[in-house]
C-alpha cells in the first residue's frame, strides 16, 4: 500500500542515522568516530579502536586498562564449547564454523542475552570480543589437527592470538613483534565500514530484537560471500590461478573485460569508494614492508602489482572507477604470516567484530529504530484458481 521506492541493492537508501563511521567515497576518506583511519592504524591498537567504535570516545587509561583486562579474562572457552566446535568436519570452511560458533555462544552464556540491559549488553560485548579471538585461533588449529591452547592472560590481544594459533604445545613461542604490529593494524583497518552488507544484516537481524550473538552470526554469514569479505580469499585464489597459467596477467584482464561468467577482478571495485580505498593504500605499503622484513619474495605480490598497474590504466576499469579495495593485498600478508587462504575471511570477521557490535548497540539504543521490513514490487501472476492435480 502507498508509495514504494524501488532501490535494488539499496544504492540510494539510508536505513539509519549513525555516528560511528564516515566514508567519503570520492575523496577516499574513512573516519571512525571522526578519527582518520591513517592515524588510528598508525598509532592505536585494536582493542582501543574497539572501545572507540563501541563507546564513542577514546578511552582514558583506566577505561582502556579495565576494558583490556575484561576482554582478556573472558578469553577461555567452556570445554563443551571446544567439543562443539570439534564436531564439524576438519575440512569444513571456517566461515561456516565461525557463524555457528558465534550463534552457539547464546547457548553457553544465557546470562548475557538481555538486549535491554546496558550491563548485560556490555557483558555480551566483552564476551564476544574475547571468544571471537579464541574461536578464530581454534579454526586454524582444527584444520591442521592441533589442540586448542589455553590463553595467556599476560599477553596482548594480538600477541596471544598469534601464539594460540601457531605455537607448538609445550614449546616456548614468541610472536614476531613485526607481525603482531602488522596484524593489529589489519584488524583496525577492518574494524568498521558503516552500512556495508554484513553490518546491514546485523542491524536488520537485531531490529527484531534478536540477541547480539544471533545478529553477529548473521553478519558473519553475509561476510562469507565472495563479493564481500570472502573476496580476500578469492583474491589469493585468483593470483594463484594466474601464476599457474604462466603468470599471464593480460590474458586474465581480457577475460574480466569480456565479462566471462564468474570472472571479476577480485579485490577491485567498491559500492562507495570511487577512488583509491584508503585502507588498500595502507595494506599495500604494509605488504611490501612485511615481506621485505621477513625476507619473503612472494611471486603473487608481483602478479598483484602488475594486475593493479594494468587495471588502473585500462579504460574498462577507469570508466567504471574501479580501484583496489581493502581485500586486494591483505591475503599476501596473511599468507606471509602463515595463514592458509580459508582463514583469511575469518580474520576479516575477527577485525569486524567491534563494528558489528557498535552498529547493533547503536541500533538498539536509537528510538527511531523500527523492525527492518523492506517492501517489494510484485511481478508475479495475478489471482488465479487452483486446478486439481488430475486436471492439469
Ligand atoms: N571486476 C570487473 N568488473 C567489475 C568489478 C570487478 N571487480 N567490480 C565492478 N565491476 C563492473 C561491473 O561489471 C559493472 O559493469 P557494467 O556497468 O558494465 O555492468 C560496473 O563495474 C559496476 O559494478 P556493480 O557490480 O554494479 O557495482 P556494485 O557497487 O554493485 O558492486 C562490488 C561492488 C564490490 C560488489 C564489486 O565491485 C565487486 O564485485 N568487486 C569484486 C569483489 C570484491 O573485491 N569485493 C570486496 C568489496 S570491498 C570490502 C568487502 O566488502 O570485503
């Protein structure tokens, strides 16, 4: 009934007002709560940025230390939760396991489900940030057949995440500080991106007052698709397949331009950025720095750079204003750190947790929020009479 606007893909529809993240896609600007992404990635830490996104201001020393301490304290998972995660086939895609695991947190922590209590929502926030880290490291451990390790409360979030992911049981492990810093930066770069596909899914799921875990689990499922977070894994597979085809970058580009079914230049293009994605610029520099410090000569980096160079001077990409996005160079860094491609999107999800939580909380507190319920343009059959089976 009434007037309905047709806007496939919501290219021109705002579903909320938000104070969290600002993007200027023409200028390549990204701000979290007003702070430029370049400054946060250069100077802040992931948990501080999480606090900023969720609470709206940079924490004081006391707020910061209290938050870090609370997240650290909840890192351990219930033994039955570990068993639950261990029931999925070892070869499962980790994104499917991750969304199930986050959804299952509601069954283990029923005391954190009340969406109307500030205290309970804060508990769910801390639990989710803490358990997400343990879940992500276990996703890797399960795939390689290693046991889940206990957290070490004396270490930082990223430092202990790398230890829990890569340490050999009973052996001393010191994460390379360069990798700790690089991963911290990558998580910050992924921490929020206003009303993207998964954030919108989190909001619309939560608009029915579904709990935080259910809403974020839905967001993880949305993120898994190759046009969204799944792009980082697809980029690496694309680069590998070009390498296996004699490194013929031009041939691949012409397949993209001919719009062969399913062939896109993954890690390129963005709904909002019609200029260089500021996150991609940081990740590109970081890829060079990390590889050179580790002394790794990855042929896939050379292929990626050649692809970028050709694409940026090709009319097809120029006219459509397609630039590298955040997913283009991240896989090369994750690979250098020792992650396999299937783990790339879970790492994106780990980084995006604060954003999803902040979006869900803002949505719950906004008195203007209504249950998400888009309309449609019906194009099906007009009314008709049922025909019994034996008369058809
Ligand atoms: N390769 C080749 N052509 C492309 C690409 C690409 N990566 N992206 C867009 N195009 C073309 C598209 O075919 C269309 O051409 P035409 O006008 O001739 O039909 C035009 O550009 C506009 O594309 P669109 O699909 O209408 O744009 P969109 O805003 O709906 O899609 C996108 C945005 C990110 C889904 C898309 O650019 C894409 O599929 N990129 C590859 C996947 C990717 O890297 N996703 C990660 C996005 S960034 C972070 C994240 O969410 O993970």
